[in-house]
């Protein structure tokens, strides 16, 4: 896989950070994207030293609607062929739709939905033309039900799941693999960013980012369209399919308080 180049968004911490290490360990060259350029530089230096791979750093804020095209244009200008796109960047926020700042909710849609869609669309035609490559989208078990007090976040992850599964079906036979990694609560910077650290959902336990990333990486390499790490998470996504929707909403609401 030494000729493979992988673009990873949200690579400075958490699941994205761990995925970068996994791809680098398999000798994939990397393009790392996140807002924090200093952290990206540190990770890039670590991966170059440990694994001897090429690592490019692109500090970009995906809440800016121009960022996906800027990323694509910069790589085209450098004649960098991207074989795999890992859409990991995303964030949430706890609060009601009526009280959370509108800009915060708009940025969430921009990062979680719009940037993911744009980056997929920009790099996908080249993959199809070559008959190889892939898209790994990081979703969440939040995708399987509505989430009162995190309404936009849950809805954004429902989009990621639906978009990824539809794309996987469209690309059958093209040689391009598509995977949605849908973890439950995970020990990353997500809870702090979302102001959810003390919510019941996270008090019930979290997975570690390394194991989640490894499950997603292995699932992607094996061509699985959906990866849900952990037995509890798998059972939860099945349970909500059969429970009354009203009950599901009430339970999720309680977990956010």
C-alpha cells in the first residue's frame, strides 16, 4: 500500500488521530486536515519518524464553506492523488434548538454534512476512473434515532449513515469501497466540545478511541459498508428499530440531561 495516499479530516485528536496512525502503520502516505496546525505538525513528525511515510499538513476549518474546494485545489496543484478520503471531522453541542447559537448549529451542519459531502464528491470521480480507492465516513450510533437537546448533531449523523449506505450501493462493482463507522460514546475531545461530559450518556461508559478506530479501519479494509464497534452499541441500534418512536425519544432525551 506504499503508493496509497489517504486524506483524513479531524486528524489532530481522537478517532482521526488514531486512524492516521493505523494508515501510516500500513505505509499509506497521508494528508492531514484539522484546524490546529500545531497539533497536525506534531503528529506528522511522529508518523514520518515512526513509519517513514510522506505526510502533508493542511490546517483548514471545515466550517468555512470554501475549505473543501481549497483542499482539493491545493492537492491538485501539488499533483497529489488521493486514494482514500476519511471524513472524520465533526462536532456536537448540547442544548435546545431554540437556545443554541444559530452560528454554532450552522457550523455543525457545515462540518458534519456539507464538508463531508463536498470532499466525497470532489475526490470520488478520480477513484471511480482508477477503479480503486475508498471513502470512510465517521458517523455515530446517534444516527439511528432522534436526539432531543442534540437535535442537529443526531440529525447530521443520520445523514452521514444514509448518505454512506446509498453511496456504497451506487459504487458496487466500481472497485471503490465505502464504509460508515458508527461508534457510540467514545473518549475523545467530543464530549468536552459538546458540553456533554456530565450527561448521563457519557456517564454510562465510553469506548477508547484506539479500539474504535481499529474496528473502523479493519471494517473498511474488509469492505464492510457499516461498522458499529461494541456489543452494547450493536444491540442498541437494533433495539431502537423495534421500540415505539415516542419511547425512543423519551429515553434519548433523558440521556442528554
